[in-house]
C-alpha cells in the first residue's frame, strides 16, 4: 500500500504513458459525469475494498461515508500531455496557470492547454525520491509585482530538507529573477522521502507551508518535537520570518514559526472559501490517510495515534487511535487515497459543488469530491476514476472549471458539460 511505486516501476509507467499518448495524437481521453440523482442523497460508501485494520472510528462518519453522485453533467478533458512530472499548479490573475515540474523548472499553461518552454533561474532541487520542485503560489498582487513563492527539496552537505524560496517572474516569462531561499525546515536529513511541500498565502499576506517528518523511524518522532521543523505546518512572512502571534511565539522550547504539529506528510493545503478555515490532507502509512481542519497550536497526533499500519503490516507504536490532547482527523481513508493537492470549489458554475473539497489522489487514481457540512464529511464521490491517472495537484480556474495535473504529465480541465 505504499503511496509511491518503486522508482524503476514509476519510470516504466511514465515511459509507457508517453508512448501511448504519442500514439493517440489529439484524441485526448474524456470522462463524463452524467446527471442521475441529487448528489445530496448518499448511498453506499465508494470504497468497497477491505480495510487494512480493524480499528474503530472515533465517531460516526469519520470514514467510509455514504457515496454521492453529481447531478450536474460534467466532463474531464485532457488539455495537454506536454508536462514533465508536474507537481504543483496555481492559477494566475489572467486565467493562465503556473506549474512546477519535479526536476526543477516551471511552466505556464493556458486554459486551452498550450504549455510554455521551461522557466529557469530557480535554485537547484534534489529530485531524488519524493523530492524536487514542489508546491507554489503567485503573490496576490502578482499582476503588479510578478512575485512567486515555492517549496522545494534542497540538498545540503548535512542532508536534504524542505525549503521555501521566492523570486520574480521576468517580463518575458522565461526565468525567475532574484531567486532567494527564505526558509529551511531543519534539521536536514540524508533521506529522500516525506518533504510535505504545499504552500498557501493567507489573507494577511503570510505564507503557510507544510513539511514532512521525512518518513524514517529515526526522524518520525520529530513530528512531535516543537524544536524541529519536521512534520509541521509553519506560518512565516514573505521574508521567511515567524509571523507575530503564532501559537508558540515566545516559548523557549518551541520554534516560533510553528503553526501546528504531529503531521506525517502534508501534501494538501487549502482555505475554506466560506469560513476561512485551514484544511489539510496528509498521507498515512498503510491505511490512515487523513483530512484535518487545522487550528493554531494543535497536535494532530502522528506518530502517537494513527489509523494505519507500517507498510510491513506491523502495528505502529502502541497501536492506539485516540489519546487526550491529540486531534482526531475529520475523516480518514483505509485503504489509502494517497491525497496530494487539494482545493475547495468556490465558483457558481456548478452550484452543487460549492464549498466542496476536491482531492488529487495518487495511488487511488481518481479525484475525490467531499461534501463538508458543519466540519463533517457528509458525502464522497470519485471523479475521473476511469482515467487511471496519478493525480498530483488541482486548482480552480478563473472560468469556474477545475484544472488538475498528473504524474504522467497530463493537464486536465473538469467543467460543466
């Protein structure tokens, strides 16, 4: 149930996908959702496979909620197959998209799928394992200042770490100017797994960034260590400094940039468009992927509590799922979804999707749609599951459509039919 295949296997998939796509020419695959019943009516859970564990949820509806189906007919169309291992996608003010590619370049894509040449000038990344050029965001005032912020895995003499950088997109859109690393989630570690890597910009103009606990048993306890930058969500200024008013400000035994802790590997971050609340998704091990609503200073439990197992099948730690002082996930998956990028839908184009959460699934090879009411999941739907793609990130376009990228290099548009 590992969320990533072995590197050689993944390469084989990518190479095979390139051959198939080249053979298909312009006959891009489509996936259509047909109007059937009202999506508010929940049926049997969408997950039918056996769970890895016999753990009991902490409350009704915490997992395997009733399945739903969109009443609105929608279509998923491949706009481009020209991307190279895309990892992050964000919407620009003019309706185009800025996309990161794992090996260290950015691209610009139009809403009809035209992809630019590589944008260069970024600091070198370490693309080994799960590393590379990761999440990104454009400055809210991008139309005037052209500033971009991104996360990447950086190689240092003492090991690798999750780093945050910023720079200005040149007028000709061919390079990033003045690229500067503004934050490093130390300590570095000689491993290539669990970097986290998503980034948001909040209403105050500060950066919210996720890090991973680097996976190995040696580093895993640092998710609970307030003196470590691993396994955390941090809140920093655009210059990389701790934000005034952060929950651990002024505490000698904690880092002032920390916002929440006890995370495994957070690759999904999004603000709810109505409430402004911060939500995240993170990978569990074998079972136990989580959806959490993040509150400042709270402990989200990893590795003390979990709804998953080691990949070997062994139990984790004391094999407990609940403990006083540790937050429960709003929702969890077993078997895993492998949740990467997420976005809330805010458009009026498809009213029934308003304020729903959309999750790019990797090993699950679909996009999950969650209906959330009063901070509880009340319905789940699977989109584009027939595509059998590893969906890496998703964003809402200016046109009210959703745009998603896949590990195999595709850019999808998902829109009202």
